[in-house]
């Protein structure tokens, strides 16, 4: 018999993955070209050519015993140093290798952080809607995820609501900008307000409250929108990063944590995340990919491609009468369902081979997420189905 906690997770398995599996079945039945799968944030843009070149060069030229062997649990010293230097050039910081821990993607990094931080019963706050797995990542260590509604319409973080939600049990706040699922990008003013609220609460309770800045979409922003560097606003910030989106490497599971010197308890935290990486069973981030990303720090994904999909989709859906939030970053469209029963809307969409993900799992019912990191052809072919659905709901005037 499996653990009681796992029974709940199995029964509540991710709606994103469930819809993805449903899409594969529909594709087998109707043909992939006739199924419009917007369920999974799986980049359709290939990795830059430099990634392939780095893989081949490292495999051919570097010492295989070093490339494929163990290293410090926090990662190769030279790779961590290269990432620190890269961030220093971008943000005017003074990081060194000791401030970087290589992780098994952003998800692995978040689990390492919570393993190092949380005691059973501790609280972690996030703004809803939020990435569905946050509940599991916090719950893995006996923590409780506290959901604070973002400002509906813009889905900006509400600093006053955050301040009201903080208790003596609050240990951390998760920020995710650019945001999955809304596409919102938090402004400097947003971050200043959050930082002020948390500093007030730190003083009130006499204990640090950490921000975990979850940043897999950092480079994917549109129309010249700036994505601020969160540690510049609040000292007790840990950044979690992944190359899954920026280099289109979701299956390689490679990322890092940034632990700034100014965060309270830095030395103890750096040791704790190193050990957490080992005891969680990761041991270390994938060795080959550590060396690959160190050679590709200036490479970027094709943001223009995602922007083209964004514009095509938003212009069409706007014309069809749908209500949605204009995404400023990431590659998701957050769309309000034209009926209160979002499950019924998702099912009606599925009848037209449109695979959308219910907002309930993201902490906000009455909405769906559309992942437009798909081929241009998929977006174009899906538009008639979206139009038919709009006509059935009387949206198209």
C-alpha cells in the first residue's frame, strides 16, 4: 500500500499532465494535425545551435572522468563561478561561486530550498493563481501553502493582502515573474511594496521571511517590459532559475539557486542547500549539462517566435469576444471562461480538439490556461475551433 499522502497526490494528479496525456490519445485517434494541444509548457522552439555544439565539444574534448563524474554537491566550481560572473555583468552584483548552487531545474531548486528551510507547520505564501506544483513542493516538507489573491485584471501582487496574510509561522513567500499562468510581470513598484511589507513583518516577528523568486521565464518578456532583479529590492531573497525555457531544455533538468551574501544566515543556508541536494537524492545537478550551460550563458531563446504566437492568439480571441489577461511575459494566456462551470467549458473545448487547462488547479476557478509555446501552425489551425466555441457561447457579435 502506498503512503496516505501519496494517495491524495495520485487522486489529484496534475490537470496539466492529465490533459497532455489526453492530447496524445486524441492525436492517435484524429491525427496530430487535428488536435490543438495548449496544455503543457513544453517549448516548441529548438535549443540554440550553440547548445548542440557545446555538448559535442565537451563529450569529445574534455576529460570523460571529470565530465561524467561526481563533483561538489553544489556543482562544478568553475561553472558556478561563470554563472556568478554572468549575473554580475547583468545586474551589477558581486556574486561568486559560493553564491550559486546548481540544481535539477527550478523545481529541484525549490525543493532543495524548502528542505533547507521548512519545519512541519511552517507557512509559505504565494499569490493566486500560481504554478500548480507549489502545493506539493511546500507539502513535501510538512509546510502549508497560503494563497493570497493577486489583483484580478492585472494579476499584480497585492502587497497589503500579503501583509495581512503573514503570521508568526510564515517562513517564505514565492514570487513568480514572469508569471505562470497569467503572463504578468511584476514591476519595480510592485517589488518595492512587497519588500516594505515583508521588512515590517520581519521586524514585528523578529525572524527572517525569505522570498523565493521562481524565475524560469526571466528572459521571456514582450514589448520592452523589464523584469527586475528581485534581490535588488529585498536582501532575504533566494533566486531559483532554470534553463528549461531560456534554452529550450526542459527535459535536461538543469538550473541553479542564487543565495546572496546579504541574506540572513547565508553561510548556514549555503551549507544546508548543499546537503539538501545530496539527501534528497539528486546528489548533484546533471554533470554534462552543467558544463554545457556554462558555455551558453549569452545564448537566448527565440522570444520573437513566442511573441508572434501571442499576438496572433490575442488578436483573434479578442475579436471573438473572449476575456483574457494580456500576457507581458512567459508564454501563457490566462482566459476567463464564458460560463461559471469551467470544467464544462474545458470539456466543450475538448470536443473541438482544443486542449486547455482548468484554472482551478492554479488556485483560481473560472479561468483556463492556454500554453502558446506551440508551433505557429497549431495556433493558426486552432483559431476556427476557438471561433466556433465563441459562437456557441454567444460571444461573437
